[in-house]
C-alpha cells in the first residue's frame, strides 16, 4: 500500500522556486518560503472567498492579476503585484 500524497507542483514566486502539493494556493505556497502576501478577506483556517483582491499576484502568461488566496499553484511563475518587472 502506498502512502503517496497528492502530486507536487513546482512554481517560481519572485524568483524563488517553491514545491508544494497540488491544490495548494499560491498564497500558502509563498508562505512556505517566507514570502508574505498581504490579505484582507482571507484568514487562516477559514475558507477563502477571494473578494477583496488585496492578495493579487501576476501569473506568467495570464492576462489579468490573480487572487493568490484562491488560485491553485501550478507549474508556472508568479510575482507579487506591485513588484518591479525585470526584462
Ligand atoms: S485576500 Fe481577499 S482576495 Fe485574497
């Protein structure tokens, strides 16, 4: 019998590689490496609702900012909103 958990996803947040179980929010993934994303409507141990947009992040290839508290981490790069873009 295998005790394997959910598959892992690798993402980059502000240039830091993060590896978390699938289904983890970008917000929680950032916290695992000490990156704090501000929130307003999201509190620990409560179901996130994603309405205030304070926690928005840039997602590589996405057209609009994403609420990190409700966006599941995927194998892509994320950057906190308001961070300077590097070219
Ligand atoms: S903290 Fe309000 S949308 Fe994420």
